[in-house]
């Protein structure tokens, strides 16, 4: 490309609902796109921050005034004064992990109380039996390894769908809890016998729940009603997703996916609000691509270039510490998630990692069994056979790290961003040039007029 194209306009305002002030943030690749920084950047302007799916397998790293906060379950707004943080019903909650994270954040000087943090009373619980089952499956040689974090997320969602889960509200009534535990263990102990694992004792589980219950019940309440009140008061609500669209249970690279829906539509179901109350969907994507765990990755680089990207980008998981697989930006993949995820605009992160490359590549199509295709197929075997078709772009030598305006960027970096916009069919609304919160270029503001921006 010899000229810089005009930015692609945002999708039109959803007709009939007026100007909206609520934003949903979702990952546009395979997770780890830098949602933590972007959500924190937006949460400073929001009144309420809500987690709507996933569990404590999702890691967010926030750097605020030189202090690093590593959050797994708590919404990013919890570290900001004057914000209400909500864990929605679409999240599966490990009460022990919840209590530990609250104490860990408090130790960093953050005030966490029932006035600032609300846990949906109808959220399903992650129990020790779920963690043990997750571990047993991932460690077994007889089953397909998915690459989970072994924290019990999948088994907890299985019990939720199977209508045998324990929920936060159940911890209020210990008189009826034994019968619910027995129903749960009828299923799990049968599984454990088949896997040659010792059975769970119902009394031991009941006692453990009695001990942890006070640590979470003070935060429990009716989340959907509290959010409806906030909406009626005109407060800005930020819906915070975990993982990413390509890990969605329906729209991701199945079976190498998470156990919940990660698309923007889940923001409504996962907290109990109307889809009409989501005004703008902001997708987060790195200027390159990474993936943790198993599964297809068409643009993966296993050479020196991949190592260089991983080293410069500090690509290690927040929760697990696992090294991430790295590759060039996959525009085919992100274009697909723009559609299935309902993305209005993109926040492009870690542009500075590409500084100094003589040549940068963008995946613009796949080659599958000798033919060129423009989307990632649903079949896992075909996904594994997809080969990237690259477009080469001249790199830049100047540093983009810390840039806070378009004028601070090298011309070639601007061309790269504009080409990404063209290929994915959505505008870049935010551009991140370092882990620091203020090193962000705002192109479109999601919280304001929907015709022009996000806020």
C-alpha cells in the first residue's frame, strides 16, 4: 500500500434505543490480548464494572501508579475507588479462590467491601471435586488434552448445565444443603470410581462449605436488580469478558475452547440485563497473535522470529505462567471474530512489540488442501491443516513505545494499523503502546455518541 486509507467508520447506532453508555469488552483472538489494561483504562470512566463469564482461570494484570495487580476472578474495577464491581451469574465462582483474592488485593491497600463488590447469588460454585476432576482429565493419557488451567472451570459448568450445581445462594441454607450435595456426589463419585479415584465424603464437603461460606455470603446479592437500578440511574456499565471469541464454546476452535460463551451476547445472559443495554462492543487484539495451550494456530512461529516476539512481549500467562505460542497477526481470524463476537471496534495492543522488524507479515487468507479460503473452518482437522497466506508489510525502526497520539507514531506503523482495519472490517478505536495505562491512543470514544465511538 502506498497511501494510508481512511479509518473504517464504526457500525451504526442500534436504532430505537437512543444513545447508550454501556460497553462490553471481549477478546478478539485466543485470550491474553491485554484486556486488563484496556478494561482498567475504561473503568476509570465507568461507574460499574461487571464480569459476565469464565472463572478464576482468566488473568488480568493491571499496572496503576507503579503497583501491579494480578486479578483472576475479581472485576478490574475493584482496584478503583468509587466503583461498583459485580461478579455476574454467568461466572463460576470458587469461594476459596475468591476469599484468597480478596485478601491478596486488600494486602495491596485496596478497600474491598460489600459496598464495592457484589457476587450474584445465582452464580454456580466451583468445588474441590471440580478441580480434582479437571486435573485427572488433563493428566490422563486416555483422553484428549485441551490445555485447561486445571482449576475446575469446565466441570463446574458441566454441573450447572446438568442442573446439579451448588450455587452461592445455597450457602445460606445448610439445612437443605446435604441433599443437594448428595445429588451432586451421586454423579461425581460414579465418575471417580470409573477413574479409580477415591470418592468424596459428603460430610467433609459440607464442613468445608460451612467454613468458607461467611467469606463470600457477605458479598452475595441480587446482581440483576442492582444492575437494573444502575442502568435506570444512567450510570455507565462496563461488561468485562474473559478469554476470547476463538475460545468460545460454540464459535471457537472446538474442542480446544473454554467452557462458556465468550461473545458479547453472553454479557446480557451472564448478568441478567437486556442485550439492548449494551451500547458498544470493544474487541481486544494484539498487533500479533498468541495462544496458550493446545489447539490450531495457523500463523504460529516456532522459529527465531516467534521467540523474539515472545521475549519482547513478555508472553507468559498471568494465571499459569505458561509460555505463550506466538505468531503474526491473523486478520482472517479477527475478521471472523468481529462478526461472531459482535465487535464494533478494536483495541489494538502491544504495537511496540513489532518495533524494529524489517518486515512484518499479515495473514490475509488460508490455504487448505490446495485451495484458498477466507475463514477458519469449523472442523478441527481442517483447522489444523490451514496454512497462512501472508501479505508482507515494511516495518519501522522508530520506537512506538509510549506513544499517546497518532503524531507520535512512525508512518509505517500507522499504515500497518490502517491495513489491519481494512482486513478485519472494523475500526481501531484504541491503540495501546505499552503496559502503562496512559500510553493509549484514543481514536473513538466508546462511552460517548454511538455513531462515532465506544464511550
